[in-house]
């Protein structure tokens, strides 16, 4: 199998970690319930570096996470500042600075994927959100992590989703860069996927080579002949969604969903992913949760969640957002620290 090699490539080295519970947040708005065990299940918001947090989760959750979505730093070389909505802190959402050292970024991605693979359930799905800077590297590394370590046929890449949007400036010396890429990987061929929940209406508008006709009951139908067979579809039926998503826009500056945390993704994007790849009560993980988009979408759809970020500001925004949601479960705020 082809393999990507970089300076210092190595499997992650485990370190000692401790988890400190900072508090539990109950079902009644914002109420801190103290440090007692709050019942059978509680969601977790972890403040800590992703390597430490993912190691801390292994003992309890290895092979048990149904869906992982990550939107890591893209190696932009930039520092992202908070929007006007966030008045506290140092004004910085997060740094995406790697000193142009691709090797260390690739090693960091490799370690992240390695830990995530361990946490993912056999029938689970991993969605990795990146852009033109790193998607091609990530694919080769993910191929190694997924296909190389799994004896199961059917492991590996399922989709390369293009999230196409219109926001941002337009380059003059290249084509305007207007998409992110979301890679979908699974551990086996037996993964959860509900195309019917996220299907798009076939509609009356011509999109391809199908012929538009009127069916016997007066409804519009589309027909196409292929290999001697006639295929007929009603215009009011749904068809599975394709892998170019142009119907979810970036949050504009004044969108009420905006928290002020930089590079915030719309909840609609996560809702689509969760609806497609999870069942109610499934366990969802995001170890770069930023403004908390994944736990918020999980709460709205009745999924359980684990979320992490190393940035204090991200944890504060996420906590605040979650307290405004109608929650089904208690969540714990925990901090994860390295111990020597
Ligand atoms: C692109 S943003 C995520 C945005 C998020 N999806 C949202 O919609 O708000 C990346 C996040 O990764 C976090 N991060 C970067 N490096 C990290 C690390 N090593 N461990 C944990 N979090 C990290 C940053 O603090 C930042 O919040």
C-alpha cells in the first residue's frame, strides 16, 4: 500500500493523564449540580489538548463512539480572532500556526486519526472537515490508519463531500476558493447510513438526461432507459443526496446563530451528518468543538456526545450555548491534564 512519510513519523506515545471534574450541569437551566454522580449517563465537555483528552476517553469509550466529526486547524498559518459577540478573554479564538512545518502538522494529524480510530465503533463513521491545504495529505494518512489496521473488507473512504459556499473574498490570481472538503471514513462495510433521511426532492426541473413525462395518474414522472431497462421515478419522490453540498451557507456576520467564535460552522451541516450517520441516543464525538456546534446538533437530535477543545474560550462558548438548549442529559465539564 502507498504510504505518506514525513520527518519524525511515529505512532503516538501514550502519556499519563488525569481528568478533573469541574462540575455537572443539570437539566434545569444552568444549575450546577455539584460533583456527585448524576445518574446513568452524562455527556462530557472536556477542556484539554486533543491527544490527552482522547487518551483519557480510551478506557471507557474505545470502540464505542458511533460518529466522530472533526474540524481541526487547516494549517492556514493564521491566528483567528473572536467576533464582536465575545467580549471576554484575550480576543483570540485559536492559533493555527505551524511555522510552515508540514512535517509536524502531518504527525499531529496522524496521531489524531490514530486515537480516533481506536474510539470509533465497528459500524461507526468518521467525518474529517478540511480544505485544499491538507485534504490530500489527510486522505493518504487516513487510508493507512483505516485500511492498514483493519482486516475487515469495506473499511476506508466512503465519500469526499464538497461543501460549497459563497462567502469570503475572491482571489484575483486563481479561481476563487469556495469549498471545504469533508472526508467520510468507516471501519467496516457495515456502517450506519440513512440516505432516506437527508434525501433531496427529485422535483420538476430538468437536471440530467431523463425524460419528463406525465404518468398514468397525472403526476410528473422522469424516465430513463439504461441497458435495455426503463427506469421511472415520480417527480415528488426523494433521491439520495449527492456529495456536493451547496444548500447550506456559511453563517453570515449578523446570523443569530453566530457566537463570535471564529470559523464557526452552521448547525445545519452537523444536523445533516448526524441524521445520515447516527440513530437516536448514539454517541457522537468532536475533539475540536470550537463554538460547540457538534454537541448542540447532538442535543437537538437526541444523540449523546463527548466534546473537547484546548481553548478556554471555546469551552466557555460551548458551555453557554449548551445551557441555552433544551437538554435531555446532564453534562459534565472536565479538565484533562498531563501527569508526569
Ligand atoms: C476550526 S476550529 C473548530 C470550529 C468548530 N467546528 C465550530 O464550528 O465552532 C478548530 C478548533 O480546534 C481547537 N484546537 C486546535 N488544536 C487543538 C488541540 N491540539 N487540542 C484540542 N483542541 C484544539 C481550537 O481551539 C479550535 O477551537
